[in-house]
C-alpha cells in the first residue's frame, strides 16, 4: 500500500522476552543489595559501629540524592552508547562500593561509599532497564514492565534475607566482599548475555512483529521533553511520587529495625521477605489490572492503601499485627514503583522517555531521600517508631489527592515526532 510495509509475525523466537528476563535479573540484584539492602546495612552499622540511626539514615538520604542526579547522567549515556555498557559499568562500580562498605570506620566514610554505590545503583537501575523494555514493548508494555520490575521484589525475597543472614553471621568486614561478588555476577554477565539494546538492530518491531527488510522503522512517537516536563500531568504525578515514595522508602529502610525492636532478629529478617513476596504477587496482578482501569486513579488508590499500612505499622505491637500491616504495605510497594514509568510512557510516549523519566526520577529521589532521614530522626527524637510511621502515613494520604489532580494518563495521545533536518 503506497510504500507502507505491513509487518508480519516472525517465526523465530522474539528476543524481547529474553530482554525482560535480563531486566528482571539486573533489578533483582540491584534492589536486593541496594534498595532493600540499605535497611540491612542500617541495622548492621547501628549494631556493629554503635552509630545513631539518624546519622546512618542521613547517609541513606545522601545515597538517594546522588542516585537521582546520576539517573539523569545515565539517561544521557544510554542515548549515546549501548545500554549494556552502562548497566555493566553499574555492576563494576556497585561491586567496588559494597567491598568498601565493610571497611568504613567513621560516618563520613559511609557517605563516600554510599556516594559511589549510588552510581552503581543508578547505572544498573530503573532508568536504563525500563528504557530498554519500553523500546521492545509498546502494546504489551504493562505486562512486560510488571514482569521486569518484579525483579525489584524478587531481590528482597532471594537476596536481602541472605545478605542479612550473612552479615549477622560474619559481620560487615567479612560479609561485604561476598555481597560485592554477588552484585558483579548478577549484573555484568546478564547485561551482555540477555539484554539487547534495540529491536530494530535485530530486525524486529516492538511486541514481536518483524520489520520488513528495506523499510526504515518509524520514528518514535511521543511528547517532546521540554513540553512534557512543563505539563500539569508531569508536575502533579512527580509531586505525588515525592510524597508516596518518600513515605515508602522511609518505611522500608526503617522496617528491619522496627520489627527487631518489637520482636526478634529472626522475625525482622522474615519481615523483609514477606514484604517483598507480597509485592511480587501484587505487581503481577497489578500489571494486568492496570490495562483495564484508569491508571492515575489506580495509583492514587494504592497511595491511600499505603497510608493505611503505615498507620497500622505505627501501632502494631504483636507479630500478627505487624505482619498484617507488612502484607498490606507490600501490596502497595509492588505496584506504586512499577506505575511511575508506565504513567510516563503512557502519557508522553517513547520519543524522549529516558530524559523525561530520568528527570522525574531526579526530583522524586531528591524528595524521597528525605524519607529515611525524617523517619530516623523522629525515631531518635521519640524513642520508638510510632510517630515516624504516623507521619509516613500522612504523606501517603496526601499523595492520593495530588495524584487525582494530575488527570488521566491516556490524554492527549502522543503526537508523531517531527522529522529533523540538518
């Protein structure tokens, strides 16, 4: 038809699902030893070094602040270089930082190590991984991203409890070199064996369609970066994520210590596993549900439920009550983080997705970096976690209303990119 090629189903196996598998494994490693692992390191540093929770929490805040800044750099790098090189660099840098973590003897050294660790975490984190998944999937993006981002929770199930067991048994100095090896092995070879940077280079179109030989792929559709970041949708969703993830990240980073203070060390290790396991199930369900319900409203409801879970955790004083609250919390953790890249890709398309998402991540991570610090400071101030988790619950409740101000995610439809001329 008038020079327009009709794509056809390819008989060979579509590489996109191998890309999703690689994304899953990378995120499992980086979240298990990074996002969830920070709570384990906080607990170990508090016990072994005798440092105040607030000072360690400030280093955690610094980690997320630097990570947000580095995410913008990662977006620029993956626009110029093979995304696999960026992810592999994260594997090298993160491994060096974990090796150094066990050798810190003063709080200022922890800031240095966490600053380096933030580079590794950002280079092997959500910005490069979700970018490559959105390149391979358009119509089935929700399912693909839900499967890939389930690696975040799988890390909390498989890796974080093992890391806590190792550090409880061997201590920071003897245990962290093993964690460094796990980080390197779980990221560097996976990046090169499973992740493919772009479907067009292999003769594919997104979602498993084969590109017609001799016909150039269509230019990516979407909203230009400068227009997107000034829109009401971007501003409201980003502000809501600052509140929701500030509450969530602060709650997760303090969870191990909260449970250990109220129960036992073994129960605290189980708490992280239950949180992550619940988030896996919820994320897989949410990845299908979100295709048939208003995406922004769904996210707002989850923020409200997260607020309820935080209030429960504030006052739970029995093992049963604590785990009931953790299960509800995990159901929201499993979806809220996954929905941020989905909301941005749905509203703004793939044309400038890495730049738009990394800018949102920058603002969100700078804001949410205050979550661990705030909850840790309130703990030291009050002597327990009641006030900390009450404030976290209020932040989540406020996020619900800010999400509703953003408007729907599927309007307007992304406009085709204009051709560029030299």
